[in-house]
């Protein structure tokens, strides 16, 4: 699409400059936009200045929080997003009949990314050698509306944005401790006297992660981390008891599920993507593979392994 011109009311706008405009609008800073596009911040500023000169007014207001769109910038954003969608459709049309290729960025919850996707990603890579996968497995999620990722596996269905979402799979969590460690609780009431592992309370990024309060009001973790992998390591070491995904706890021979009749927490993962990407071949290929993977792992996800 190099050199493609976007014409509106007699104006000719270079698509490459619009890509820079979109990156700044989505990241909020020149440096972050440059990292996304593989450019230095000086080049981003120069190209953005050229676009603003062509537009005849400022597109961004520079604030302590970063670059914020002006009213003219908001107007430009709609046209730029429409052109981006057309560019995606054009690229897909050119690729029709060929093996899917390109890069796909997937934003997932840390536990799902490291314990479900990562151990099996070699299957996808072997089936689709032309597709590069960037797996962002962390606490929190990238913003799909701002195109920070192509696909997200989220803890809840988003309520707004130009997105499409559907339930990917249900999953369950339980109480786990180090296998053979003594003494383990024999009832839910015993938990108040146990050392518990969990999330840092004021850094919990989603209401779906308030597991301890769901089990019994007033329960608090004395050992905490923002990382579910770190929590699992603490439990595995015998430091305390913790709520873990069944696909983590049941698959680990060093861990033992406790009080399964009393503690069984149900949640769901949601598959979310920008609506413009639904028909993109590389996205469809990954979604199809992910559907097959979770279908195969459903017993482990549900705690019935």
C-alpha cells in the first residue's frame, strides 16, 4: 500500500502518514508509536507534522498524559480507520488462494497463555509456517479497539467498542496445596487458620479474580503476587494454599486439590477481536486452531481430568 493516496474533499493524504497518525492515536506517545512501527520518534514527529500541515490544523494536543486527539483529530480518526479496514480487506483479497501469512498478536491472561496456549503452540506453527505469533501473556489485556492486539482471550465479555466477542470456554478453579503437606484443611471453616496465597488486593485488575472473598468473606492472602504463575510456585513450594486453575493444579503432580466438594469456582474465557479482522485469514486460522485446542482440553479446563 506504499504511496497509496486517500482523497477526501480534494485533499490527498498519504496512507503511510495515516498509519503513523493511527499509531500515535492508539499509543498516546511518539516513542510508543515509533516502537510499534519500527521508526524513531523524530521520524514519527516529522511525518505527523506533515500530516497536520496538510490537514490545516492540529490533530493532537500534547498533554502530560500524552498526545490527545483534537476535534479535527477525532474527525480524521474515523476516516483513517475506514481506510485501514479497506487496506486489510485489500490485502486479504490479494492473499486469497495462498497460504495465510503475516503476524498475529494475541493478548491472553497469564495462566491461560502459559499453561494452555504456549505448550501447544508448536502445533499451530507447524500447520501455519507463514504466520508469526506474538503471545502477550500478562496481567491485564491489550486494547483491541486501539489495535494493540488482533485477538484477546479475556475474563469477561467487553461491553463497548468495535469488537466481536463470544464465549471460548468455561473453566474451573479449586483450592490446592502441596501434595503430602500437613495439615490440610478438612472443611471450609478451617481456611481462616491457614496461610493463603493469592493476588495483591489493590492490584487485582478484574473482578473475576476475587476468589478468596467468594469462598468466604474476610479471607485474606498473607502471601500474594500479581502473577498467577508466581502464586502456583508458592503453593508448590508448600508456602501456603491457593486458588489455582484446574488446568494448572490438576496437571501438576506436586499439587493436590483440596475440598473439591466445597470449593469449585466457575469462570469463562471470552474470545474477542476487532470486527474488521473477522475475515482475515491468519486470524481465522488461529481462532480455528484455538477452538480445537480448548475442545481437546475441556476435561482439564473443567477440573474433570
